[in-house]
C-alpha cells in the first residue's frame, strides 16, 4: 500500500528529528484517568505496567508515522465520550446502530465504547496504516476477544483501487461515523462519508454544514 501522511513526511517513514522534538512528549509518568481505567479494567493490565506499556506502544507507532496525536499521547483521551451528545450515541449503538471510527489509529474510541457496554460486533474502524491497528490489539490486549471490524485502507483512493477496496466495502452500512483529527482540506472524506452512511441526502447536508463550520 502506498504510504501517505502529513505532506511534510512524504517519503520519510522514519521520524523527522525536528518534528519529533515538537510532537513528542518525553518523560510521561501518568495518563488520563479514563485511559488508566480502560487499561486496568478492560485490558487487565497491572497498575504499575500501564504507563510503560502505553509509552512503549506509543513509541512504536510514532516510529511509523510521527503524528502529533501519537507523540503527544492525545490518543489517551477518548474524544467521542467528551462530546455533549455522547449519551445519544451510546443509546443508539446499544440499540443496534453501527458506528465507524474513521482514521481510528489504535482504535481507542472503539475500546472505550466496548467498555461502555456496546457489542464490539457493531463497531468498525479503518486506518491507512495497518500497523496502527495491530498495535491497537497489543495496546489493549484484546486480539482474541474484541470482535470489532478493523479495515486498513486509504480513504482518498479510488474505491476500485486495491488500497480503497476494503473501505469501499463498508458502503451503505454505517449509521454513525466518528472522525477525530481526520478531515482533510478537500472534500473527498466527506464524499466518502456520505456514500457509506445510511441516509445519503441527510448525511450530505449535515456533513457539508459541519465541514463549513470547522
Ligand atoms: C491525526 S491521527 C488521528 C487518530 C485518531 N482519530 C485520534 O483522534 O486520535 C489521523 C489518523 O488517520 C489515519 N489516516 C490518515 N490519512 C488517511 C487516509 N487517507 N485514509 C485512512 N486513514 C488515514 C492515520 O493513519 C492516523 O491514524
């Protein structure tokens, strides 16, 4: 699969020294309570191993793509649960709605939902970088039990291209699409979200107004 990332990293899979400094937080000795709770309760990590384990996974991922959301440990904050309408999302997925996390990285939002009582079979995530998905299984120690569907692919690829096919296969199935630190400056992801959502025209109107605001 072709590698894409922030333009500055094009052709540079290794960590860029300058950005590593800016986008990488050293000396981590704690993580947010929500992440600690998830890793202790859901992943059954021992309290003293939580921080070293998260930092180890963070470092592996940052070597692949040096995103600030990884280097600065932002993946340890579960953004979906902070939204004012989270309770509505929870209610819908608990009643059977299908949720997609676009650009899911480690899949942390999906694990948070599972811990909150959502059957993992109703949860989907996709990411360009398959290794992030594998690292997510290691981070959360749930490869043998989580039944969420993780797909690797490029949302910007043509649906018929090899790197676009798996994502295109989700077409028309998603009731809720969550995208955090993901939208690009062109319309392609929006077009895609509209295609895979349940109500195409309503989704289009909503996404276009949201996109205009952000
Ligand atoms: C800035 S990170 C945000 C990760 C996560 N959503 C969060 O909020 O912590 C962007 C994620 O989108 C993925 N991504 C970037 N471009 C993509 C593309 N064209 N298709 C699919 N995923 C992509 C990256 O691999 C990365 O995991």
